[in-house]
C-alpha cells in the first residue's frame, strides 16, 4: 500500500490539481503586494477581505518566488514549504504529493508507551544522518524521537529557536522529502516522531512580517526573545494552527512539543489551539501534544480519565524534576537551583504529585507565586529528564552530567528516570554518558553575532561564578564555528568500556520498563513519596493492573533508613543494593526498584 499526504493551507503557495498555484498572504499593512515568480512576469496580487492578498498562477513545483512590497523590498513567503537557499532567499513551490509514503497505515502509539529521545538533527548530519541512527535507538528501547526545531533559520547552523519561516524545513538539514523519509523510516521501525515547535516568538534575523503584517505582533508586550505575538488576531491563530496541522498531517509527525508556552498571550489561546489541533487530525491516530511551561499551569493538562476524555495537552516537561535531581547530583545552588533547598523533599513531591512548585512563592522569581496544584494528574502528565537541550546547553560551558556527577549516582538517577511511571526523556548521547559538551551555537551576520555574544555572556551575570566580567569572557562564542563542532557527539565514546556499560544499563532499564511497567501505566496512581534522608527518597505507585511499584534512591554519601518494599526486586543500580534495602536502608549513591505480584 502506498499513499501521499498533504495539508491544504489557507495561505502560502498551494499547488492545485489543475497545475495552477494559489498564492495567498496576510498583508494588512501593505498597500499592495506583487508576486514575482522567477522566469515569469510579475503579478499584482488581488486584495481580499481581512487583510489577505492572493493570486493564481500556472507554475511548476520547484518554482522560485517572492513577494515584492511597495518599498521595493522582496520578501520570502512566511508560509513557504521550502526555501531555495536561506531565510533571505526565494521561496519554493512544493508538491506535497511528491513523496510516496511506505508506511501510510501507521497510526502511532499510545502516550503511556512513550520513551523520548531528544536530538539536534544538525549535529547528526541532518535528516539523513538522523535516519541512520534510528535502528540503534529502536534497539536501545526508545519509542519516540524528538527533533529540536527544524524551521528555517539564518546561517549554517542554529539551535532552531531562531526560526522565522516555520513551515520550511531548514535547507541545511535537508529537503522536505528527506524529512518525510525520516518520519516514514521511523514509523517502519515502530518509532514515533515528535517535533519541537516555537509559537512564542520569531528569530531576530529574516523576519519581515513587520513590513506587511504589523498586527502579527503586540505593541504592549515583549518576550525574553523579542516582540510578543498577538494570538488575539484570528489570522495569527490560524497561522499557528495550520502550522501544527501541517506537521501532523502532511509530515505525519506523531506529536509536537510546544516551546515556552508561558510566553504566549492570551493564555486562553492555548486550550483553544489544542482543541482545534485534535479536531484537525484523523480519528484513530495517536497524536500527542506536550508543553514546556515555566509557570507550571496544571490546568492545561486537565482531563477526566474516568470519562476517557482526551487531555488538552498530554504532558508538560517537568523542570522541577530536573532541578531537584540536578542539585542532588551536583550540589549546585546558583541561579534557579537556589529555589530547590531540601531537594530530596521537593523530589518526593514531584514523584507523588507532579510539580514541586504548586503556587508557592519563588525566591528566584522575586517572591512571585509559581505553579498550580497538580496532585490530581496522572504520572504520565509529566515528562521527566536528567538532561535536555535547555538544561545542558544553557550552561555556560555546556557540561553534561558525565562531567558533574559520579557514575554511581548517575546509575541510580537513570534507574529512577527510566522505571518511574512518568514519561522519560533522554538527551542525545546521554545513553553512553557522553562527555562532549552541548553548547549554544548560532551563525549570524557580524553585527547580530556581536549582540548575541554579549547577550549570552550577560545572561550568566546572575550566577556568582560569573559575576566577574573576565569570567564571562571565557564563555564560548556562539558564532565561532568551533563552538558548533565541539557540540557534535563523539560516537567513539559509545564504544569505550564506560560507554558500552552505560548503554547496557540504559537498554536493560528500558527493557524492564517495556516488559513490567508499561502494561500497568494506564490508571497508575501515586501511593506517596517521602524524603528519607538529605539525599534519599522513597516512592511507590499502584499500577493500573493492581501491582505495586516501589523505588528508592540515595544521592548522599551516607546510608538512609527506610521501610521495606513488598514484592520482587526489579532492578538495582549495583550488586548488593537490593539486599540492603530489604534490610531497611538505602546505601549511598544507589537506587533500587521493586514490583509486587498482581
């Protein structure tokens, strides 16, 4: 069976069956717009209602086009399916049906089976390079690969969060057909594919919307990354709704991760967006929506499991989980880690209730309340992680946990991450304890590069270790090509004795998760968690099939007493740990999991 897929956009360049292309642009601020297709005479676009302009022209897939504004500026299509060269070059007409899918009947996997693996496709050789990694990731036990943003960005490399043309895969990563082939290959291996999308801002270079669609942005608000987008405008809401549906329907992604939704206003736009997305995908597909939200808004995750209702968003990245464990593993207290005093107690709250911060005042946020009650939500509403692009790459030198913690402590933390009922996420290279840094990198023109370099270094002034300007000057320059090269994971490390041992431990834990934990995750609920020492936590859950899962971890240098667990040993981070737990204590830098019979 073979098939093609497309999503009809209400804007952009849509190739019709009669060979004509319908071009449509929201340009309420432009007195006129001229369509220029290379090799053809310019065409004045017709003014429509609600600020749109349009034109129909007979041209082929691959045709290059731009929009000419009254001031003489030629701009790319903000909804281009592809760019010829860069964010400043011409857009390309794309035939969505050019790619024939080999696995069109794939319907996805249920959320509770998810084990995420986040990666930056540019560091692995683009879409083709990622495709080569898929069999290895499947063998590891990963069930979902999550790509950092792929939207067209300025320069040769970028984290992806500077995207300005959100419908066009960056040509430095590959073509639309190569991205579809990557998703298709993943489905053939039983892997889901997720995409990180950025709807809270546009990058600083290549965004021309102000010139012809000024109402796209608010005049009364900004974000940390630039002007706030006005989701109060119907055309703006449609732009992002169709972007989400485009990736889900035309590229067949199984899920989206929405970056920093706390920066989207009005917040009421988020539930409406989620509901519209779910209405716009085929019935019967498993499509998952995940948010990053620094405000810990539990109401975005609301659902009624008893009524089998689909949640607005399936889950949120749980930064609290990370911050507690990072402080326990490294002892760091600077910046936002200062909020995580008594990290074992806060970790216990994460394990039992989801968020550590559920409305309490945050000293790091100058006393502002943070979070909402979350104990009513299932564990699967939270994505846990020890590392990710933010928490590693936003360190000044991009150090991974392999440089900051002991192997024994990491083994215990990995046991907790991969066997707890929360949805786990691994960051590229984490499975072999990669030591290569993950640095912040961009490739901007000189003037912007200077601003980014200085801004990056100023970000760390709040951390005591970088209070001295001389210390900040040692922070790697994001625009130095060496910074990008240094962030490429070294596969040689994976073949070292330590690398092979870390991979074997990860694979073993994920096999246990698939065999013993996943079958009971639907209907799972917490039985409570508690700190049993300054660095030790005990937690238990009742699985949906009636079994009881218990986990104990200790990241301190001294043993911690605890009550015994029922059931058989599921896993222990090193020999002898389970026996000591059965005798009433958890050893230093150790972890163990137990599972009772039905």
